[in-house]
């Protein structure tokens, strides 16, 4: 971010959007935590605020007074460098601080940030601000998916909002895009913002391959289900087969078979499955099994990046066959910000693209998302390769 990019406006716009996401919620929705991977909305509001207070205001704003000394313990996520914190599974036990207190905290920190960046011309601070903005944008997506999990596990299956559109259709015929063998450059290569895990631009050799022009749709996935895909052990990794059986998995997350008709829970409430929209809330295990069933495979993240300019993307985070590993010459930053990506480079798969929940100005072809192979509460989907 340069000083000509109106970074303060970008910051204020981001802060406002986070709160707009929460406007449809009832006060009771703010504290619920059904599983360890899902954080209560109130915690997201506080954590994104703590990030700016901890990494910008405390060290760089002269005379800044911390809003509440206990909030660092409550809203730190995983930063060992910063100190003790509430363990992740206990975030739903935080009936206090109140929702009103957290919103007051947000206003207090936003006001202090506005004062600081109205006067500063420090490029280092603008770089920190940019990281903080994109950190909050990541949590905006998590807010939506966590809210969906909270409401989707409410027996009433309530609607969050009629305005959010989760299921854009695939309107073109599925085709195979041929990619020639050769050497391709991978990684971020512009002055625009990126995370450190995108750096270390390097060359990779790719064999010839064909990649599907569209994401796999609900209709295609129903064919997999009806063909007994969840009952055929030979389609699955051993760990995936254990996961299917131990958790009695028989369909994507949020799917319900009612009187022989498939429905799925959406942020608009329970709706009939639309056949031509990309399947979502799929684990890596399920994506792999489907690809096996089709006699295909998932793309590597390098194949995805090399071919992404030939197909539309951004409706679903797309599982790849690549393990989440550092690029050549990757170096973690010093201090707490060095914990942002590097410490997670083990036992995870890379996802590429973006989703309907990804905020504007937060996607790019080199973005490397990552999750464990069994997780599916995000808007995850996939395309296949042969």
C-alpha cells in the first residue's frame, strides 16, 4: 500500500463492513460456538480490533491508553509472542465482555487509529495497517461462514439474510482446458499486497494436463452420491474412509434429504438444491474421492495457478492436491507477525481462488489459503484434472 491509496479510507471501509455483516444477528447469536473451528461473532469483532491495538497502537501511538488490560487475554488468537490467551475451545464461554462492550472497544480503537493515521506519514506503519486490514478481511469471511454454521446447527434453520447470494450458477458447458508441458513461474510478482507465503517466486516444471473449465456442480455431485460414492472404500484415502465412517458422512455439509429431495441450508434458510451451481462445503477427502470416481485427480496448486487465466474463479475456494509448504527461500518475519503463516505449514492442503464470502480487494491468483483435509465449513469446492 502506498501513501496515495487512501489507506485510512480503506481501513474505515473495512471496519464498517465487518459490523455490517453482524447487523442481521440477534444478540444471542454473538456468543455461540458449536465446534472448536467456529468462533463466536463477538470474538471476531474483538479479535480484529485487538490486532490493531496490539500491533499498531500500543507500540506506535504516543500516549495511547489500552482500552481494557484483560482484552489481550480474551482476544489474542494464537500469537505465542504476545502472551497468554483464552484457549480456542473456550471462546463460546465468554458471556463477558458484553456485545455492547466489544462494540465500544471497536469504536475506541477505530477512533485512535483514525487519529494516528490522520497525521502519520510513516510507510512502515502503513505496511502494518495494510496487513491489519487484510487480516480483518479474512475474518469477515470467517464471520459469514461461522454465522452460517451457528445458524445451520440451530434446529429451526433460521435465515440470516435474504440479500446474500451463495450459489451463482455455472452457465457454460463443462470443457477441458489443455495446458502444455513446460516451465511455469509461480508466486507473487507485483507491488500489490500479498502474504509472505506467496513470496519466493520460482519456476516449476509441469507435465501436460487438462483442467475442467467449471467447478464440479451439485448435479454432478449427486450423481456421485447416487453411484454409492460414500460406500466405496477404494475411492478414499484410508484416513478419509475412517472419517466417513466415524462421522457417518453421506453428503456435503448442510445437505438434507427430505422425502427423496435434496435440500441444503443456506444463509437464506433451507432451500432446494440448485443443480447447476458449484457444490460447496466439501472436504478435501470428498473432493479426492469424487475425482477418483471420475478417473481424474485434483490439480496441484501450481497447475491451478498456471491455468487460472483460462477459466473464471472466485465462487468457491478450490481444493488442490498440494501440501501447504513454504516456497523457495521463504523466511518468516521477526516477532509476532512471523506467526501469521509459517507456523501452519504442516498437515494442511492448499486451496486457491476465493469464494462468494471473500471480501472485495482480497483475492488474487497467487493467494494460498490452507485448511486441514477434513474441514468443510468454508465455501470449499473443486475442479478436476486429467
